[in-house]
């Protein structure tokens, strides 16, 4: 070392000469030599900075992702009549109940106090079909209105899909297959935006619906019970409009729908939408709510998929007994069309 604070500083000795490393001026303003980092500590700090910078970059929506969200939002706003002001000329909602339907909506206990089995609602429904005075017709009292409502929603969902550039690029056959597969699911997502968790009522502008209305249309409890649970679960996630439309897009672009031919292209579209949803949540949401929101949304999509199959099965059964479903409803659920 040289004297008079004139050391020759090298990489090997630069941390050893404290007179040069921590001179009197530095000490005077409060710097402590104990806080001088080693080479290993400096490198560790740099790695942490790089990791944090990468995390920030990953949670920023790209221009492409922003464009996807805006296109979905615009398509939604053009095709979802959230006030139902354009839903007109529908058949009235008849909430008349047959005795068997009243039992279905409000079933008795499984066993009587004495231990004897009570008849199930399904057996009562069977016997009611032979009731005089149109008992069977009352079993499906709300079906005409529900059919009109469903047709109205299906038409809007078709228009929604046709606005999307990536959907229009697909073959007509794949477009039809995707719409057939996703219509029920997208419809439920849109209805969920109108669901009041305090009352269990869907508030569709001036129209109010409850799950009993679906039962009066002929749908059975093993669909309606999980469907009701789904609406409570999804609504309590507190999704905003962007998250709802991304969820609809993921459902629409499902490559494993029956009849789909260009699986790879559709799979890439779905992956892009899923990554956009994840990035949106990471960017717009705050911890800890964002950590579980994406997997919970995906779980809701999986649940909808299973209910979709049951809905198709039950609608075909209803149509066999009471052919009052609309042609568009039947075209969506029939796989041979």
C-alpha cells in the first residue's frame, strides 16, 4: 500500500484499504465500514434485482393482450343486452304448479317419522303424467318462455363469436362445432353477471328469474342443484367485465369439442386467452386475492363443462315428452345436425 491515501487499487485489494474505501468524508456523513458488501453479497443483490425486474415485466399486459381484451369487451357490449330491453314478443312466463312439481321444488324428507319411506319426487312426477286436466302440461308450464329466453341468448352468443377475428378465421364447420359446445357455458357466464347472491335471483332488467323457473320448464334437480351452487361460487369471485369476457373466450375456443377438426389452431387461441387472463389478474389484482383467482376461474370452467353434458341430456328428454323447445335450442344440442 502507498502512503498518504494514495494506494494502488486493484480488484484483489480494493476492499481491504479502508482509508480509501471508507475515507474520512464518508465517515463524517454516517457511512459505516461494517455495511460494505462482499463480492458475494453484491452478486446476490444483483440477482434479486434481476428477478424482481423479470417479475414486473411478466405482469405487464402486452399490446397484443390489451387488444384481445378490448375486442372481447367490444363484442360483449354489442351483443349482450344486459337490460333485456330488446327481449320482446316472448311467450309469458307461466309459474303454475302441478302437485308433483310443487313436490319437486319443495321435496318432503326422505323418510317419515315412523321410518317408512316416502315416495320420491321422481315417482310422483311419473304418476302425475296421467293426471286428468293437463297435469303433464303443468309440469312444463314455464318451458315456452324459457325456450324464448334461451333462443334470445343463443342468438346474441352467436353474434358475439362472429365479431371475434380469430373465430372468423376458422372453417365454418369448426365455428359450428365450437358454438354448439360452448353456448350453454357462455350463456351461464352471462347470466352470472346478473345474479344476486343475496336473493338467489337473476335480475334481467325488468324480468326476474329463479331456479324454480327452470324446474317448471322440466329440468331436474341433479342439474339445477349444482348449477345453483356454480352461480354462487362464480359470482362470489367478484369478477369484472374483462375477466368475464376472457372466461367466455376460453370456453368458446375449446379444441376438444365434438366435430372440431383444426385442434391445433383452436388450442393456440385458447392458450393465448388463458395466458391473457392470467396476466390480467397478475397485473390488475392485488395479493393475496390474485394468487387463487385464476385456478378458481379454471375450476368453474371445468364444472360448467360437466353440467353442459347433463343439460344436453335433460333438454333432449324434455323435448321427447313436451316438444316445445325452439329449433335453435335443439340445433345447438343435437350432435347429428
